[in-house]
């Protein structure tokens, strides 16, 4: 984890506690002044100066808090510099608190002395949760108090007949400080670990958010692609439906066969023309419905030509389901896939039965008399001319 990030979190934690802790320090210093004022009459000005200094330093720390919160970008201090500033100020406050032990010597009163130990112990205990974000700040604030109060106690022991309670208070205070020292150290280590864990969790959360954003973008892209594909599919389906309806509504019979020539589809017109249902015709071959006059070899030639040329057209005679015959004009074409291989065949039947009957009738009427049914003069002369020509060729 980046040291700069840890420093920033430490600074934030320190300055989050500044307002309440400094107001408390100012309040306690004023309270001490009020309580001790009657006991240090010769030194009341010194007591006032001590309390006033505490309030001034605490006010400066409040000003630093304001600058950190509101004008950090203007000053351009790094988090580490802000911690150093607060540590120096805390050290000054700690020294002034420690100097209060001077009154411990000036006031030869066991109860007041005990009160001093309790007061300093309380101040140190209060500093554990407040200053645990920066262990150096905790030391700067509490060590001067330990050193000065212990020094004054030793001085009192060396220069006066100190009460046994002084020894108990001094060693008890040292033991108490070591306990607070250990607690502050552990709190600082736990806090640093929590900072690292928070940052690690934040990194994971950022990665998760980035991944979610990527997934969302991917989902949007996939959704958009799916919508486009769906639109194309709908358009294709509409187009296929249009073609299907066109094929179904065609006036000609239409058959679709696979690459082997097996029927896969017939339209309604084909069913009507042949008399067979689609179910009956599917799975059969085109030549399955030829008349007896159409030989199988003829269809073999048709398939051979379609395979080579891709198409064939001509007239064939088929047999209906009821046994009757009909003539159709067959258009047979091959359908190729992407690899240019035949995948299907399409056959279109145009019913020419009636047109063939009409043509035959017109041909008969053109060569025969309507009343007698015999050949007319024109046809007689044509045939006679043909016989004469044949006779001349034979004679020659």
C-alpha cells in the first residue's frame, strides 16, 4: 500500500478528533486554574500563564484544523507535513501540561499531588484513542508529561522528606504510562492494518466496479447486437413469409427437392393439379408421377442436363392420382450453396393440357372439313404433292 495513502488516512483521522479534544483540553486547563487558584496564591500569575498557554496552543491547533479542512489545496501540504505540524503542536501542548507538575512541587499537599497524578494520567489516557492514528504524535504529547512529572517527583524525593505515597504515585504512574504506551502502540498498529485493509477493499471494489462497468458495456453491446440480429431475423422472416405466401399463391405448381431429387415441398397448386396431397408427395421423386409414355431414360437425361447446365425446360406428361393424364411445361433449375454445390432443385409445372388440346383441335380444323370430317382440298393437295415428290425421287 502506498505510504502517501496511509499518511492521508492518518491525517484525516487525527484532524477528525481535533475539535473535540482541543475544546476538552481548553476546558480542563481552565478548570485546573479555578481549582488550584486558591492553593497557589503567590504563583497565581504563573498558573494563569500556564492555563492561557494551553488555551492558545489548543486554539492554534483548531486553526490548523480549519486550514486542513478548508484550504488544504491552497497550502499544498502533503498529509505527512500536516501530521508533522500537528505533532509539533501536540508536543508543545504536552510540554505545557508537563510543566503543570511545577505546581506539584510548589504545593506541599498530598491530596493536591495525588490530584496532579490523576489529572496527568487522565490526559494521557484520553490521548490514546485521539492520537492513536499517529504514534509519533502520541509520544510527542505524552512523553514530556511523563518526564516532567517524574522529574518533579524525584526532585521532591531528593529535596524533602517525601511521603511514601509519593513513591507509590510515581511508580504507579510510570507503570500506568507503560500500559497506555502499549495500548496506544497496539491501537496504532490496528489502525494502520485497518487502513491497509480499507484500501485493499477499496481497490477490490474499484476493480469490481470496473469489471461491472465493462460487463455492462459488454451487455449493452451484446444487447444492441442482439436487437440488430433480431431485427434482421424479423426482416428475414417477413421476407421468407412473403416468399412463402407468393409460392403458395402461385398459379403454377412449385416443387422443391433436395440434392438427391427427393421432394421436400409442394405448393397447393401442385396438390390441386396432381390430386396428391403434400404428405403423399413429400419423400417421392419427380419421375414418380410420369405417365407410362414417358420412359425413365428420358428423366435420366433431364437430371444429367440439370446437373451440368443448372437448368432444363420442356414438356412432359404426368399421371394424376385418379389415373388421368395431363401435360405440363416443366422448368427445372438447380440451387447452389456458398460452396457452389447443388443443395436443392426447384421445379415449376405449368399446366398445358388444355393448350395442347386446343392446338391439336386447331391443327385438325386446318386440315379437315368441318362437315364431313375428311381432309380438305388444301391438305389433299399438300399430301398429293408429297406423294408425287416421293415418287419422282424413287423413279430417279
